[in-house]
C-alpha cells in the first residue's frame, strides 16, 4: 500500500473525528482560570492533542493558548499550523451548527472548513506517514492555536512569550489550493463618536470584524421613524435581501437582512449594515445622529467593498484590490462605534490607508482607533516551499495549469518565516467559511488526504 492509499484508508476515522471536533463550540468567550479564551477553545485544543496522543505522537499544551503535536526528529522542523477556534455561528442555519450532521454527502458545522476539518485531515496524513514506516529526516510539528479568529493571542503566546522556535518550512491549510504566495495586509479600526440626545435611537449590527454583517437593526420611535417606514417598499423592490419592519411598544424596529461572507471577500456577501444605512439616507430622514450616520455611509461607504469613496481603492498586480468591510455597528447611549476590516495590497504602505480613513472619518467628527492588524505576507513564487507544494498539488490533482495565488485572508502563515497557506479549498469547492450552513463534501476528503500526506512527506524526507 503506497502513502496515498494508506492515507485514504483512514477516511472513516477522519469523518468521525471532524464530527466530534465540530461538536465543541469553540467560539472565544470570557477568560476563565487556565482558559484564556474561555471554555470552548480550551476543550477543542484538548481534543486535538488527545487525538494526536492516541496516534502515538508527542503532544504538549501551552497554557491553553496553543499546543503542538510532534512526530519524528531531525535538525530541521516542518510545521503545519492551524487553529481550533471558530467564528460565531450567526443565524439561519438549516442544520445545527455544532452537531456535525451529515446529509447528502456533506458534513455541516461551524469550523468544518475553517479550520477543524483541514487540520484533522493533516493529522491523519501525519499518521499515514508514521504507520507506513517511511523515513523522514526532519521533525514534523503540528502547531495548534486557540485564538486565530479573534486576535492571534495564541501565536503571540507561543512564539512570543514562550519564544518557541520557528519551524524551518511550514504551511497552513486555511485558504484555497494551490499555494497562497501572498496575503494582503490586514487592519481593523473602530470609528467612534459621542452624540447628544440620541438615547431614543438604537442601532446594532454584525458580530465580528472579519465577517460581512448578516443582520442589522434600527429601533426608533414610531413618529420619528415614519419617513423611513414609508420608504421601505420602494427600497426593497427588486432586491434579493429585504429590510423588514415591526411595531413594538410604540417603537419601530427595522431589521436588515444581508448575506454573510468572509471579510477578505466582502463582494461575495451583502452587507446588512450598509443596506440599512442606505435605506435611512434614501428615505430623507432628518435629525441628529441618525441623519449624520446615514450621510456618512451614503458619502463614504455606500454599498462598496473596495473603499473607493474613502479614497483608498488601492490595487497592485500581485494581490489585487483593497477590500473594505463594515463588520459591526453600534449606537447606544449616545455612543457610536463602527468596526471596519480592511485588506490592503502587499505593495501598499499601511499609513496611506490609515490616513485616508482618518481624513474621511474626521470630516464627520469621528475618531479612529486601531484595534488590530497584520502586515502583508509575500513568499516569492520560485521559493523552494512554493515550488514543492505546487508540484504536489499538480501531481495529485492533474491540474497542470495551476498557478500560485494571492488572497485577502489572513492565515497563520504571517506568524512565522517561510510559511504559506496551502489549501484546503479545491477549485470546485464552495467557499462558505464564516457563513451559515458551512459544509464539507465528504468526497473531497480523499483528495485532501492524498495532497497533505504527499506534501508533508516531501517536505520532511
């Protein structure tokens, strides 16, 4: 039995392990003693480490921030980086998000693509190499983080505070095939303003910087909101995603329904926050904070996803256009906060983007607070790591025309030197990461196992 056949022989075990991993709701929560990101991420990390230990690998948990699973030895180390945490599930699922249900050949669940399914597959690829008795001249180390989706505190702890060594060559299965040689820079900012006399208005929308808002809400008194309600029917005409209205305790509640997508590709979604603001602006509403917020969106945001009206629609040949996503909004007790996620091209200076946002926000008296970000990643196309992984992908899939790609997503490849994203989405797989009814087609697992077993072995031998 060759390596690829050996890897495929574990397919049923892979399916079962993915289902079990999905059943752990590993969304970040308030820290608990010994659990810096809450109960769920710690449980998910423990599950992966116990699974690795059951395969005969050496494992270690680093304070429930991160862990690693080791196989083999050598002067050099091959790293496989991934995460066990997930984004919040959101609403509208037709399958329970934390059940791992199988229907029509698909496993449904939050994290099945991002990143539990791919990491389970890589772990069984390691097992296939081990059980085949193949000799490797390098150590293989799977590094698991518990806080990738909301801050990377896991990697800061593992590589920063603990000063763990960087592997010599690494990949992370947290993007698409074939090989991601460039990742745009990421910045997350919050635009803030304090208003007076807006206590009778509430706005709420979105649940994460890095997701297109699927729901947004406006609550306003019936008298003040009449002009908006009068405009709903004409606004909703010929649109796929509707804004609904209900009356409750003398107030009008407007609910904007969008379509979620990853913030790296906001053009794949429909932003409920932007749509709600468009309704307010087009309705002719006048008065105070709500009017000003509506004007800000109509002039500076619109329904765009490239930042053009903010004057930051940068673009380059390697990584394409800048993307801008309004991830969250809140107006409550006179305090406005707008959470913005930007992915900027690899050759663009971060300060040029920040200056553009700050200039436009200041025109409306808003202050800008930088809350997070990552520098761009660029590994040359002719680098040994890129070339080796490209060769494996082509050999297994027969896709000889494939070329390395650039993305707007942010993966662990940025955390260390000589690391790229490698998979896991194949060309004919739907990208529903961060969306409702996230699913993995069971038929794709065979190809995943073949690719990852060959890739890990080729890098490690």
